[in-house]
C-alpha cells in the first residue's frame, strides 16, 4: 500500500495532473487490470491515496514515476550540455 510520504514523492515526480498522466501512460503501455479491463482514473486515485490496495496498479504507478524522473534527468543533462557549448 502506498504511504502518504510515497504518494507525495510520486506526485512531485509526475507533476500536475498526475492521475491523468498516469492514466495516459498506462493506456500507451496497454496495461490491464487483473480482470483484463482498463484501469480507471478512480482506481489509480484510490491506489495512490492508499485507500485501496492493489500491488499491480501500485507497481505501474511507481514505474510511471520512475520514467518521469528519468525523462527529467535526461532533459537537465541536455540543458547542461547546451550551456557548456554556449559558454
């Protein structure tokens, strides 16, 4: 189950409209629930808020947050490279 501290870290990593971003990411990865259905935004919200325990969705949320952090780090490195070339 996701704790409050973990939730805050995940939201910080993903940014504004985090539920929609997680939902869109899950749709692009063709993620399905254990019942073979698409995961709803409500399900994501319940798992992220810690009111519903679902390890499969929790893992997908953490994967999405990890991906966003990786993208942010790559962007920062590109910016640093450009600034080095200009200086």
